[in-house]
C-alpha cells in the first residue's frame, strides 16, 4: 500500500477541520429556518468525521490530535451555547 504524501495528509486534515467548523456554524445559524434539519444532519456527520479524525490522529501518534480535539470541543460548544438569550424575556 502506498503511503500518503505529507502534503496530501495536511490538506485532508485541513479539509476535515474546515468541515467541522462549517457544520457547527451552519447548525447554529440555521435555527428556525427551513434548512434546519439539513444543517443539523450536516453537523452530526461533521461531528462523526472530526471525532474519527481525532481518534485516528491520536492513534497514529501525531500532534495534530490537539487541533482536531479543539475543533471537536468548539463544535459542541457551538451546538449547546445559547447566544440568543437577549431576544427572550427573562423568566424566573
């Protein structure tokens, strides 16, 4: 089996990270729109891909796992943080 060139591995890693960020941002900004279910499906797929990338990077021993783990954490925070609390009235 041929080895991946280092430049193609870096590009693949970069594309996975960008896919994760785009999935998280789409899930956040699609709230209430007609594309919400499609964007949430994209987010869940991106979550699986970035999680797999993090596990593989950790398994292969490269230090790229740290950036991939940070992307994974950022995706989760984008999904669960409430950035629109000022638009709703305060309740007790």
